C-alpha cells in the first residue's frame, strides 16, 4: 500500500513558534496532526550546517548565541538589520527548548511512534545555506575554519561552489561522526542521508572517483546500522534522497542503483532540488533498475512550481497541482509520495487551508480518483556539471510551425464524469493564433481564462477536449501556430498544463 513520507525540516518549528515559549506538549502537537492521515514515515531532519539538537560533534544552532543580549549582538552582525530580530527570535526558541531540558528531535521521534508513524531521522549531507556570508549564524565552525575542504576554489558563482568536497577524507569523517552520534542518541526505524541538500559533493571532474567514495561511505553507515540494529533486535533502515534521474544521480556521484542492489539502502527518493516540482521524473525507469532489490521507491515532491528556469514567478504548489503530480507518480509505480518543504506553515502549499486534505489524499490513487487535478509542464532543476540543460519551455513558434510536448497524467480519467482542458499562456499571441491537439485530436477554440495560483505570466487560454481522448500515462500535446500572411509573426508559449476534473 502506498502512502506519504513527511520531512520536517531542522528549523521550521523554531521559526514558526519564534514569538512564544513552547512546551513538550507543543512539540508533540506538531506530530499529532499527522496521525490518522496517509503519512507512514515521519522524518525528523536534525541538521543543516548546524544541528537542531545539542550535539557534541557539530555546532548547534544556538552555539555562540547570547540569550541575554539583543539582536545587535555579534552573532547577528553580518545580517541585514531588518532580518536580525526574526533570526534572533527563532534561535532563541531553539535555545529555550534546550534550556528547558527538552530534546526536540527525541520528542518528535518518540511521539511519532506513539501515534503509529514510523520515526526516521534525516541528515543533510552537504547543506550550504547562506555561505555567501561566512559570518552568518547558520554557518558551522568547521566549514568556516577549513576553506581548503570546499569543492571549488577558483570561483564563487553559486552556493554549491562552497559545498564540502566529499573526496576529502576529513569531510567524510566529519559527517560520519554526526551520523554515529545520531544513531547512538536516538531510537528510530530508519535514517536518511539527504544527498540533495545540496547535490554537488565533489570537485568538478572528480565525480567518477567520487562514486567510489560515496559507496564506501554508504557501506560504512550500513555496517554501523547493522551493529546498532543487532543490539536493538531490529534492522535499522537506510534511505537516500538522490537526483531525480538515474543518469544525473550517477554523474553526480550518487551510485543509487548499486546501493540498492547491494542491499545498502531500503528506500530511495528521486527528487528535484528546489526550483520547481519536477512533474515528469522517470519513475518507471527507476522501478526497472531497482527490480528485485526490495528497495522502497518514494517520489520526491518539492514545494515550488516554476514552468521554466528563467520564469520571474516563484510560486508554491496547491492541493490541485500536488494531486496531479502524485496521481502520475503513483500510477507510474512509486511506492510513496515524499513531501519535502511541505510543513504546516510558512514553507508549505499556498492554499494552506487545504493542508489537512492533502495529507488525507495525496498518498493513494484511490483517494485521488475523481478529484480535480492540474498537471503542469515543468523541468528538471538539477544537472551534473557540464551537462546540457534541457527544458521544454518557453516555446517560440513562427507562423505555421508546431511543437509537441508531453505531460504524464497517470490513470486515464472517466469520460462519463470527468472533464479535461489544456491551458496555454505566454506572450505575443491570441487564442486564434494557436491550435491545440491532444493525442492527435483537435481541441476547441481557446477562450481566455483566469487561473488560480500557481498561474502563468500573461493571458492564459483554455482549450477544451473530451476526456475520452486521454489515455493512461502520457498525453501528447501538439501546439500549432496558425498559418497567416505574416510569416515573421512569433508566438511565445511560457506555460502549458492539462487540467482534469469534474
């Protein structure tokens, strides 16, 4: 039976409750909302570059913080003045929980088990939030003190340039010590190594030998878990979040298929990084590659939705766009839908009042059936160094030209009850300038439509079609620019989606 995996990140709770002191009951209440939903695995993320618990081997979030001082203390001096107070408030909340003798991560894990959820820990393997500011309060001391351990030395064009280089022995040992501490400190069913926070772990050009390093690291972790599991009379499971496509994961040094075939991992989570939910991850290919390994395959959903990399719109998903992605991935063979950055406030879906519904629906085909859903054309946001980056949008058509795109929608709808419509939007065109075919069938003439969030820039047009035209799996959408006298006229399409509903 399918279901949901829920990742609770390392400081969401502290930030969201920064305006008030919290108790053990408040911490437990965070977990309680996921009881009696489709959430099966509750993953507690214990770190970024610092830890959310009182670690003896890494810096905690509150190390260096003076609870008696204000926001002008040295710990926050590098921050813009307007963000100092909010940052101080959430770090103070983390400190307050520690001061009161409450083990935040331990309470979450224990409560998850009490509520019938499978408790997991998630460890971010290379988090580099805010490394453009080396004095930022999120930065760990070891990273600051050892610039020689960073993966790129000759430039700084992105945060990932300053990520740790796992080709260095000291880096692997530093992260293994954290895993050892977490395994000794907490009881849980599984531990996840999150290789997608962030996805670049080696000096450019060293990814091939890097695969050997990461595989050896996984074997070391598996041995640790087996020893500890033997003491506890159980198998402690191991999971990994990896890049969304097998070849990209491989080229980044994540030999995920080998890890599964060796029995090192119990769960794999192919996922995009952050910039957009990737609605066409190759789940069928992953299933074929993992066949016989017994590895659980969870399709990772990110909370943002963008149609193409240069889009000026950064929007979050809603219940209907989550339904679309989840219905497709489950139909393609995913064992779980994995929610990352889908917390109960702040970083979450934009229609937050639908959050309880999402938790009751998004993990099962049966509960998604017949519900309105949106299938938006997006793109992969993670590529290995040197790879050409493919995106379907934007599309530029001159008079008489066409472009085909395909959108996976999962199980075909019920034509007697469901309706279907293609939405296209962009610039420099009117509805009459574009004809839309789905699986070879001409749709109706476009009519202007105002979409809810997330929505495209510019005017959107809807092109209706019979739901009987749709089939299982992919729908082929052919966009044809109507022939006219002006052959230099250009139609630019920046958004395509297929909406199915009643």
